[in-house]
């Protein structure tokens, strides 16, 4: 499944899959937004699939934003397993 990123009221809605095929594009697009805006809020409720590369992509973005003192937020209802993975990224940073 493809990855779609659209902006609505300053929040970037992520739909589709964040996986080995889309992770590089996802990182590049999000980094460009962070550079332009100094902050990034992504809504991931409509992400249908996320694999280890997708989790790693979010980790890369989070650590990059934190190292540059920029705001990076993830919002949306997600399942417990994904929540645990994302929580581990924040804890490890």
C-alpha cells in the first residue's frame, strides 16, 4: 500500500504503510517539513501497516527533532503494540 501525507490545519495526516518501501520517502518528506516549520505533528491513526523500518523511520525523525530542539508529536488512536514501540523510542532517547 502506498503512503500518503496530507496537511490539515498544521497536522500532517499519514495514510497507508510506513515500511521498507516507503520509509525513506517518509523521512525525507518529514525532515523537509521540520526544516521549513521548525515543528511537526503527524497523525498516524490511518496507517494500515508499519514494519521495523517504519518504526526506525519514526525513531530517526524523533531523535533528529530532539537533537535540534524541535517539536515532534505523534497523535491518533493506535493499537497497543504500536504504542509500546513508540513509547520505547521516547524512553531510549
